[in-house]
C-alpha cells in the first residue's frame, strides 16, 4: 500500500438533486483510492480520474476536517444549506477503509456533523464503523443517523475472491445487529450482484434472508456496471483467473455501453428475481418514508416519493412517467407548494401526477405510494 498525503480545496459536494437511492443531499470523498480493492469497483474507471494503482495507492486529504469545518459553518454562508443527509461512503474510497484506523479523519468528520447538527447516512463495507458508535448515537439523538452496508453476496468465500480488503459479509451482518441493538436504522445495499456468480435466485435469497434476520430496515438492489477500459480489463482478468468459462457470457451482456450498463434483458431478469424474493420477505426495497420524511424539505420529499412510485411501478412491469415528473420538480428552486394549483403548467405533470403531488404536500405522503408498498408486502411466492 502506498499512501500519499494531499491537501484539498473543497470537501463537501452538493448534489444537483436529491439521490432517491441513498437520500443524500451532500457527499464527500475523504480518500481517493480504496484498499478494499473490490474487483468490480467502478472507481477504477478512467472517468473518476483516480491516480496510481487503484486498490493499492490511496491519497489522504489530510486537511479535510479543517476545510469541512469552514464549509459546514452557517456563519460563513450567504444562504443556509439544504436540509438532507450528508453521505459518507461510496464514490472512489470507502470512508472506513483500513487507513482510517491511522488517520481518524472520518471520526473527526462525524464530530463536525454532530456539532453542526446534520443528519448522516454512512455506506461502508467495513466494520471499523463500529468504533464510532458514540458519535453516531449522538448524531442520531440530534437528528438522524443511518448505517448501511454494501454486499455483492453474503458468501465469505466469494467476498474473499472479489473483495479481498473488506470485512467479511458475516462480519458486516454482525455489525448490522450491533447497530440495530443500539437503536440505529440500518440498510443493506445488495449491489452490485456479480453476474453469473451471485445473481442466482439462491444467492439473492440467501442475502435477503440473512439481511432480514439481521434486522435491516430496507434492502436496495442493483446490478454491476462494467465500463470499458481499466475497470473492465481488471475485472475480466479476475474472471479469467477464477471463472474462465464465464468470459463469453460477460461479452453477451456487456456491449460497450457508455455507462457500463448490462443489457436491458439481463437487468430486467435479475430485478424480477429480486422482486419475488423481496416480496416474500416483506422487506422495503426503498428507504422507508419514516426515515427521511422529517429530514428533507417539501420539494425533495415530493421528488423522492415520485421516484419511489416510479420504481415500484416499473418493478411490477408497468410504464411510468413519475420518474420524469420527479426530475422536473427537482429542477425547481422555489417551494413547490407555491405552485400547488399551477402544476399542470410544468412539462410532464398531468392531472393524475398533479393530484399525487398535491396530496404529498397536504399529507406528507401519497395513497398511491402507500398502496404500492402494501401490494409489495402482500405478494408472496
């Protein structure tokens, strides 16, 4: 491992719109590079501009706490920050990768988040996050903290092959139990499932069952992206070493898509399998409303609920315009309540969707949204 200490001009990134998968409004990378060295990580792709040998070389932003302290200080801002979760994790470096043990930058960042009374959502593959239970509980008492762990499977054997620097899935599941016992909401991000290896019905069900048994509040599912260039070359080298018979199958589903997406047929197939299993275990497949309803502002609440409606409808094989409507609302700067009776003037907002938006503004939720969730819970196989 090669560590380079660097200084950063900025740390906090405000998203252009709220992320309905993670419910984050802000994010940050405290490290560039990650010694978890997951073979499928798209942080390895050229478009992330991570220097050095990804998985071995890591740049540490040694002034991150100082810079972030200025960025979070309301006295330095002309207008207040938008309400919403600050995301720690993902991007191009896990906030709890092994070198955090030495630098404790993430721990100090949590102290800042606590001090300025922001909510936090942490996504990691490391049980080092348990070290900071004191800070996490303090944030949760002031506002809200959610701890999520990502998994490609719950097989320790597979994880050792594809995620050699991570805590094992068994350790991550134990950590979920630990946080739940401490009163902290937890999510499982079952993504990416590994094509032809951990995307089988048996493997997905094993993950959902063990996540549910551990007490997760929700499970988010997703496939694997494989971008042409450094990411795909590295990953396919692992496949050729471990599963040479699968090389041709990857060629069939990854067809040089700009974003590294698998074919639509494959995407539909694995999500259909997940839906059946998630329905059976009665597990929310999006972050439940009670975890964010009082955290986000009215516009973001509308955007997220519309996005979730869109997901549930498409998951059931229906067409939907709710996702586009969510995008339209996300581009509006003024409170959507000020346009409550003029929503039809917005492109993509017809009478049905306008009625749903007004209901969300009036009640904080939507009968259609609740109906789709109830239908999800009512389905069994």
